[in-house]
C-alpha cells in the first residue's frame, strides 16, 4: 500500500511538470513566429497527453491504495488481493475493464480483468476468436459499440456478451513507443454515450501501457521470473501477476496436436470448436483434456 | 545573430522523435550549428554511451575531433573536468593557464588557444560536454556562454528523449518475447506430456534437463519440439 501511495505522489508531480511545459508551449503558440507554431503545437499536444496519462495513473494508484487499505482493515480476508484492474476500470469511469496482450498471429499471451464480468467477456472473446480487443489490436484504432450495435458488429460474441448484461463496449490499442502490445477493453452495464467512453480511455490506456515496463533505469527484464511472487509489488508486476496466461489451454493444445497428429493451430481450433459446441469456456474443455477425462476424437 | 535561424536550430535539436535518428549525425550537426551561431572557431562534443562512459566524439572539424579524442584517451582536459564536475570550465588562455600540460600542447598543435566547456546535463544526469574553442586567446563573451548553454540544454533534452524511447522499445520487445515464450513453453509441455505419458510437472522437468544438457534456452527447445525438429 505504501508503494501505491508513493506512486500517487510521483504521478501527480509528473503530471504537473508536463502541464507546466505544455502551458509554456501553449503561450508561445500565440506569441511566437508562424514558423514555430507547428512545433509548439506538437510539443503542447504531446505534453498534455503525458499530463493526462500521469493524472490517470495517479487516480488508479490512489484508488488501489484505498482498496488495499480497506482489504487490510477487514478482519476476515476471504477475497484475494484487490485487483489493480478494478482501479483501472474506476479511473476510466466504467464498471469493468479487461487488458489483453497479444503475441504474433493475434495469440493471447496474457489476459487480466477487473471482475467476473470482464473475465467472462474476455473468455468469450478467447473462445469465439471474435471481439473488441482483437479488433482494436488488429486495426490499431479504438473500437466502440453501444446497445444493439454490439450484436451487429460481432454476430457470435455480441449476443453472448450482452447476456452478461453488458450494454456499452469500448476498446483501444495499448502500445508503447508505437509498438502494439494489446488492447484495453471497457464494459458497462449502462448505455453510455460515445464521448463519455472515449474521453478518458486513451489516457488510461497510455497509463497502463507505461506500467507494463519498468519506469526507471532498471536494466533488462529477467524473463518473467521476478513476477511470480505476489504481495506488495510494484504495479507492473502486480498487473502481470494478476493476469492469466491461459497455460492450461496451451498445454491442452500441445496434447491434442499429438493425439490428432495435427499442427498446433489446428489443435487450438479443435478445442475452440468443442468449447463453442458445448457452450463451455476453453479453460474448462482444456482442463478435461489435461486431466484425461476428455479426448477430442 | 539572426533570430529565425536560431529558433529553427533549437527545434532541430529537440525534435529527435524521428525514425531515422542517428546520434553521431546529430552531434555533428550540433557542433556545426555552434560554429555558425557563436563567435568561436570550432566546437566539439563528448557524449556517454549506455554504460555511462564517455565514448562518443563529434566535432566541427577533423583537427578539433582529434583534440577531443585526445582528451578522451588521455583522460585529461577541460572537457573531461567539465563532465566530471558538471560545471562549466572556461580557460581564456590555455598556454598561460598551466593546467593539463599534455592537453595544452595538443591544443597548441591544432591551433586552439581558448576553451569553454559546457556540461550537457538535465537535473542530476550529466551525459556529456559541449566544448567551444577559439584560435585566439580571450574570454568568451556573455552572449556566447548564454547561447552555448541554451544549445547544450536543447541537445541534452533531445538526446535524453531519444534514449528513453530506445530504452522503452527494447523493454517492450523483451516483454513481448517473454510473454510469447510462455505460450510456446506451455504448448511444448503438452506435446511432451502426451508423447511420454507424463503429467505437466514431469514434462517440464524433462524439458529443463534436455535444455540444460543440449545447452539451449527453454524457448528454443519449445519451438523445436513444436515444429517437430526435436523428437524428444
């Protein structure tokens, strides 16, 4: 928790610094020569974006610190550590949020969600191979659907996610220095208006992207070995540790590729097809395969 | 000194967020601009590498570049002192000053009589030194020092910005690689488990020992298992 509180200060100070620089450029925008106007506009825009990013980060850390304080103060700690993603959803002003990271070929490498609703939605997307995170990642631009537009845009995923009570979906790519890492998806049970969702989404996504790599000169990442130990971690490690790498699905895929004598991608498709046919999450089918209670023959 | 060219130069130095950014070219341009805008004969710059050691050298003329190289190699000179202390070092008459005897001799050989070294720093980080040289002795005037400092500051901001982008790029790649490795390793675990009738822990243990004995990284082995080139 101390960590989270300290980070709130750091982020607020960074936000202030960015604001000061942005203001300077904005003033010079008005007084300087025409030749420099483009430069000042570019710099002001960049620094305002950085300011919003740090303000979003400060809000998330503050919310997370509050949750931790409440959790620590609770006599019986039934629940797991408060999820940082819950603070991300709060900062974005919505009910639920999901972060999905992708590797080559749009293979999910990490999924982390704020609550059961977001997790269920993420699992749906994983099983059906269709949905907002994939679209945002593939297209590289924000994606949005409200109400009936949801099932029009995603014929399979749409109705299923609406059955979870979701009425508004907005997703945006998460990238660092222009390299796409994944997508941040927001869900709300209420119908929200367009500007509402997209306003804060970019700042929150930028902020989360920044949290995925170490902020200071901490040299190289040692694989992901440092992330397997939870509790009181810096946010980056917490975010990645909270995530689900869907290990069991990938293990089952390996098994099926041997059982059926087929390629990994085809084995994955077989598991997907079974999950779809039985209306069960991929994880559930995978568990049965790994425990030898199911063979896809 | 005309206004517009100077303003343009500042923009040039700070706008480093371009795809084809090249540090050596950037430093060379910096020294050229110094000579164009300030009342000096030549300029040089020393910059640190990723290990924070002074390594890179650029200058407005070949003779000046050799002088800077000389400082770097001998570890002695006004620019070196400037870098170490983070403070400007100004010498109006090198031979008369009696400091850095070897450097003073080398400077005389290339026709440098006065030097003004400006630290390239941002808050507590010192990344190098921008060095202004004159062929005739005499202290550098206020405008030269002031504008020299501004150019050094602009270049420092530009360079630090670029370094941060490069650092993030590298870390992002590593993160991507680590995450996708995890997928491959889990898939390979499944393949081995099914082939040899093992549970996942046993399968992983087998993979680790094979990786060790064949001196390969787990990810490489996993890829080989999946594409069939490793018939474990």
